[in-house]
């Protein structure tokens, strides 16, 4: 489809959070998403239907800022997994939502052995 359609497209923060959460779970080494606040110092993996609780999307002047709260698989390199996570989420948000990004931060809330 090469026809241009003029106008503005507004994508809600919840949709962006769902896109980012789905992209994050597709990354190697990510076991699951975690809640931003730790209770008793223990990170709990969120079920798939609550992905957006592990993603915080904040609009800023330069674009949107994304904070990802994840649980990483034991034995993987946290730096490499975090960079892959940033690259994958950046690609998905740029390709599908076409929103400008101000930055993506990865917060590792825990490490877990994959069963």
C-alpha cells in the first residue's frame, strides 16, 4: 500500500507498553517481566496478561522513555541480554509504532533458573 494518508496518529502508552513487553519476552535470556516495586526484596514474575505492569512508558519532549523491569535467566551475561533487550524493543517501537524514543532503561529485578 503506497497511498499516503494525511493526519495524526496517537498511540496510547498502554499500547506502547504492550509492544515493549512482548518484544522483551522474545529476547533470549529474559525469563519474564517483574513489577517495578520489590516486595520483601523478591522479584515475582508477572503472568503474560499483565506484561504492561513491568513496563513504564513516560512521554518526554524528545520522545518516549521506556523503563523495563525484567527477570534474567541464570547463567546469561546480563550486559549482553540487556543490550539485546534495548535493541529489540527499540526496533519494535520504531518499526510498528513509529514513535521517537528518548531512551530505554533496563532494570534487572532478579535472576532465575529456567525450568
